[in-house]
C-alpha cells in the first residue's frame, strides 16, 4: 500500500477496526475511508455495491462483524450467523466486482474444532466438530475464509484471511452480558474494587487455557500482512493456505488471567469459580509459525497490555461501548 492509497476500513468503530485506523494514521496513510452504520448498511447488497462504485477503494480491511462472548453467541445464534454472512459476503463480492487490489478478512480462532490438537495449525480447519456454544459465528467466519479462497481461485483476486486469537484492548465491549472473558473480568474486578466486595465469581472452572493478543499488535499484524507481496506470501505458506493465524503463541489458564487482572486492577478480595457455568473449549493456542516466517511477531506482553487497557477503561468508563 502507498501512503495515498485509498483504503476502506469496514467496521472502523469496533475494537480491531479502530486500532487499524489509529495505526494507519500513525504510519502516515492519508486516504482512509470510513463510514458509520447509519451511513452504510453493510447487510444491504445494493447499498454496499453503490458505496464501492462511488468510492472505488483500492484496499479493504474487513473488520465489520457481530461479535460477543459465550452467552451472546449461545442466545443469539441466528443473528450471529445471518449478520456476519451478509456483511462479509456483500463486501467481498463488491471488492471483486470493483477491482479492489487486496482485501484482508478478519476471522476468529473459533473456526477451529473444539478438541483441536495444540497449538492450532492453519491446516486443522474443518478437521473436527466445532464448539457448540459459538458454532453459528464460527460457521459464518469459515464461510468468509472459503469465500475469499474461492474468489482467489476463480477470479485471481488477492483476498487474504487472518485468524486472530482472543483480542483485548482499547474500545472493547465491557457489557457483562455480551462481552468476552477478558473485558468481562476487567469490569467485574473494577466494580468489585469500587464497591468493596470481598468476592468475585468467575464463570467456569478456571482451567481452560486461552491466548490473548493486544489489539494494537493485531492492527500492526494486519497492516503488515496487507503489505506482504504475493510472491512472499506464496513462498512462506506452502502448501498455499486459505488463512493465517495471528497470535502470540503463549497462553495461560483463565484462573491465571483472573489473578493477573485482580493484581492490575488492585482488587484485594477472593476469587472463586462457578463450575456450573460453561468453560468452552479446553484450550485454544495458535500456531503462529506462518506469520513468523513472513517476518512478524507480537510485542506487547499480557500484563503490560492489561495495565494499559485498564488505564483506557478508567478514562472512558462513562462512555465505553456496552
């Protein structure tokens, strides 16, 4: 991408989209297109086609999606599969039709089987059953990967899919009913500290292991991948992969995360675990060898990332999303 290349960020107000916008601006990119939900309904095919016809972006970061934690994914499966398939299908189809040079599709590590060998390699996709609590969202994201791959094979497009591990950081969703585990824990410990509660209860047993990547690292990885040449990509991903994992290659238990979060927030009470609540997959650790071969690795350690995220939360707690 050139500094004046026309770049469209779909979902620029979300956690990843806003991080990519910040990073692109920091790097000196000057021709970035953003639109709000009110300005463009990404679920409407004709609206999306008209937008691409009018704006003719050269590069697209497809970050727009309906996302949520275990409870939201379980309660609103129809919304998760429909909304995501419509959004990504409309954008990918218009990107091909109007000659986008490169599109980067943002997926999720939940595309992989629940009982996947660890660490998870890209080729493990579609080798087993999905985690049932978020299978609708997972299938939508798998459809996006396969759509990009199919368009590349049939039309010669340059659409790349990246699969991030669990993300956290600025502009996250802190609604306790719909958020992911890390922001939910941050808010729980913050409110428990403010209210002088002597106990914080965490969903599940605390034994599952998860990997966490700061959203600023995700933005840096996305822009890095978008700038990798086709020749380099092909040489580093033999056999040709449909997507690239993005993560740290390091994980921790939910219990360890909770105790670290308590320390960062300054919570002094007890931490307990409700084993009647679902754990989800027992472990999700990404194999990031492909990304390392391309030349990128993470830079923000978990405790440092949690500290900066809590600072952001404190500064924005009156107006955070959710």
